[in-house]
């Protein structure tokens, strides 16, 4: 797919086309996935159902990305989307989706462990539990709050860093050919070369629009879920945003890595 000079708008347009050129398949996939998430509240089986839903969602996004990557033009992309069947959308790239999903979960666990470790060493669990102890002097309480603030800043910085690099990492996952490649691609977010390549003005603009869109999506979903009649609208907005995340990841990877490789060769 040729990258348009208006690449930010292109990501929106491609996501919208994937939905509009095969609405039935999209609605069916959306119903199955969100239905699975609704069933995940079931005790005991809930965790398994939640994992299945997460992999299915990742599979849909991978299908969108693979379709875009393999298309040489907008017309070819539209034809492939129109011919997409529900089974293909949910399971054609199940292996890659499973690897990417598992890698994502492992990274989340690593981050939580690191944050918990930093919190334990910098503050101390016993000290934290005794924060409301009246025997602590104001100076001691202030020192604890200062440490909590530092840990909070570290946490926010980690989340912001993850949010910034994640679309580019997703783009690498989508170009994987199997479970192992997809799983290992997630960990390229810790690679210096990936970060070096991400310092790109075009990538920054795409990620900024993605984050602004995420904020808008959350606001719409929040208001939609306040009224039963508008709940389907909330689900649709979430689905469209997930499609947009996939198209942004693909275009970002093409733009960033092509520029990076050209600069490296020069």
C-alpha cells in the first residue's frame, strides 16, 4: 500500500473502509468478541473466556493489518475486505494473534513486578501500611509521600513510554509469520534500535493523533454507556478505534522503518 502524504487521514480512512465495505462481518465479529467479554464475568471460567476474547480481538486487528500490508492499492484493499468471511477474520491469523497477545501479557506482568519492586524498596510495605500511624512525625510522613510521588512519576513515565512505542511494536507484530515471531516482536519495545527509529516527526504526529482519538473514544463510550439505547454506539466506537489502531500501526511501521533504514544506509 502506497503511503499517502496525508498519512494521518489515511489511517482513519482505511479503518473506516474496512468497516463500511463489509459491515455484516464486522458486526458479527463485534458481537462475538464483546459477547465473550460479557461472559468473562462468569466465575472460574471467566479468565479463560477473557483470554479467548483478547486473542480474538488481537486476531481481528492482525487480519486488518495483514490485509493492508498485502494490498498494493486502495482498490485491492477494498476487494479483499469485501470478500472477508467471519471465520477468516477471527481465525486466519490466530497463531500470530496468540503470540502477540501472550507477549503483551508477559510485558504487563514484568512492568507490574518492576513497579511493585520499586515501590517496596523505595517506601517499604510496612512503612506504607503504617502511613496513618499517629506516631509518625510530620517529617516522616512527608518523606513517605515524597517517595510515593517519585514512584508515581516513574509509573506515569513508564505508561507514557509504553503508549508511545506500542504502535510501532504492533506494526512489527503484524508482519510476523508465526507465533514465535509475534511473541518476540513484542519485546522489541525494549530494543534501542526500535526507540531510535521512533524518534521521527511523522511517527510522533501519528501517535499523537492516536492518543487524542483514544481520549475522544473514551469520552464517547462513557456517555454512551450511561444510556442503554446508546450502548451499541459505544461498542461500535470501540471497534472502529481498534481498526484505526491497526491501520496506524501498519502505516507507522512503514514510515518509520523506511526512513530509519535510509538514514542508516546514508
